[in-house]
C-alpha cells in the first residue's frame, strides 16, 4: 500500500514520528487512568467527568473569543514582521480580556444554575467557582499554544504536550486518592494552569521575541480578520461540546446516569483512536488542498487519500470492534452496557473520517459560509436524531444518531464542494 508522498520527506517524518511517540505515551497513560477512574468512581463518576471536560473545552473558545486558528495563521504569516505582530496581539489581548471577564462572570454568578443543569445537584458549586478563577489561565494558555503552532515549533510543542499531560495525570491521581471524585474534578479544572506553567518554562524566552508586551496597545485593528475565526471556532468547538454536554444530561434524565457513563466512556475511546488522524490533516491534507486549484486535481487527491488511509482505519476499527469485550474488561471493568455502542460509534467514526477529509477544503479555501452551514447541519442532525432515537433505542440511539448524522453530512459536504467548483469554474483548468 502506497503512503502519501509527505512520508518521504525527512522533516515531516521527524515531526510525524515525534507526534506518534507523544500520542502513544498519552494513550498508555490514558488507558491506565481511565481504568482507575472506572473502578473508583464508576459510571456516574465517568459521566460527571465528561461534563467537566466538555465545559473546559468550551472555555478554551469563550475565554479567547475563539481566536486560536487566527493567531496560528497570522503568526505563521507575520513571524518576521514585528509591527504587524504587535497589532495582532493588541487585538488578541482585548479579545482575551472580554472573553475571560464574561466567561468568569457567568461561571461565578451562575454556579448554582449551572450545577443544577449539568449535574442535577448543588454539590458541584465549587467546580464552577474554581473555573471562574482559572478562566484567565485558560485564555493565556490557549493563545500561547497558538503562537507555538504558528511558529511550527513542533519539537517544543511535543515536549510541552507530553510534560503537561503527564503532570496533569499526576495531579489527577493525587486528587483521586486524596478526595475521590471531588479531587478529580479539581485536578481537571487545574490542568490549564499546569500547562501554562510548562509553557512558561519551555517556551517563555521564545515568546518574548515575538510578543513585545511593552508595545501592546489595546485596540481592534485585527477585529474583522479575527472575527471570521471566532465564528468558525464557536461552531466547531463551543457548540460541539455544548451538544455533547446536553446529550449527556438528556441520557441521564431520560434513562439514568450509568447509561450516560457508558456513552461517555465510548466517546473517550473514540477520541483516543481518532487523534491519530489529526497529524495527517494538519501536515498533509490542509496544505495539499490549499495548493489545488481545480476539480480534477482535487478529486484525484481525495481518491489518493481515501485509498491510503480508509483501509488502515477500517482495519483498526474492525480490530477494536472484535476486541470490544476485552477492551471493556481491561479499561472499563463492569461497564458491560457499553458493548452495544461500539458498532454504530465505529461506523460513524469511519464515515466521519471520510467527511472531515473533504470538509478540509472549506478551511483550505477559507469558505467560511460553507463551513458554518455544513457544521450547523451536522450538529443539528446529531441533536435532533438523538432525541428521536433515544425513546426507541435507549443509549444506543445516541451512537446510531452519530452514524446517521455523518452519512448525511458526507453527502451535504460533497454537494457544497461541487457547488464551489461549479461557481468558480475551476473544473480542469
């Protein structure tokens, strides 16, 4: 089987192998921690942990008003242009201040309401109050990460990711053994602070070269350029996590919290194997599509990617499916209710992979309208289909909705891409 040409480039081989090492170490640690959590806090605890992780993911968007991708793009473009970078970070700083203040106020003053909504209890007020204090650290951490990515400093990025993940894992274990679920929730909330400390040690000196803090003047010079990324980030990150969070609450309410724990555990497994596709998208698919200017070349490249990666992922997912009972016993002992969820989750993830490859054309060509519309259709389908399927299929209805959603999404993306080439007239030229 032929692999994409980018694997023959020495630089990319180094980057890919380095990321693979980090991901593999994280996977091993993750399996150990997930098993420990499953045994210690049970299905209900896993469901609650899923809620706090989704909330934290939403904060990475709201605390910065979703400027991550914009910072990556413009740092890469203007890394040698100090005055332009100063303008960029002056606007980013203002976005961070607004996003952090609003997010912190909602978390702090709405703690009681949020605790009832997400956990059906007042026992978790401390989580929201702690997150309200941590919001600025989440924002700074996110922006500095964007600078690292924009500079393509992959070695230090890998080092930061690995060290911060391992330290966060240690903090989680300390929290678990000292205060059970409460300690775990606090440790998860503190993870962005840990990562920021690591960032300061590993990347602090380099950051000062590109961000002249003394020259920053709060202004909206880059407002229009960054707002497009705010919109895309809101759709792709905030809404996705909000819907997952809401569906988990729905399963808890309509069925029970143990079933919500089974679905959360299934999504953890899915996220662990889907992360292996991330490197391919960022290192190969996105830059390749950006340089393709006609429909014929695009179709040829998509076919090449499909014939290369889809069989590999299909085989991997078949392996996961046939070993599902062993995985459950090893990672999530006694979570036997997970077993029926594997089939539709894995099928959905395979179609999702094929769909996301195509959808990267929207990012490559900056088709913001197409990106937003297709993402909203996808998220809307997931939410509505879940509500329709749960009464008939129970928790299995959530993963069935996941599969049906991506089948429809795939054809919607194909239609939008066809429309793009028809409008631009870039058929074979």
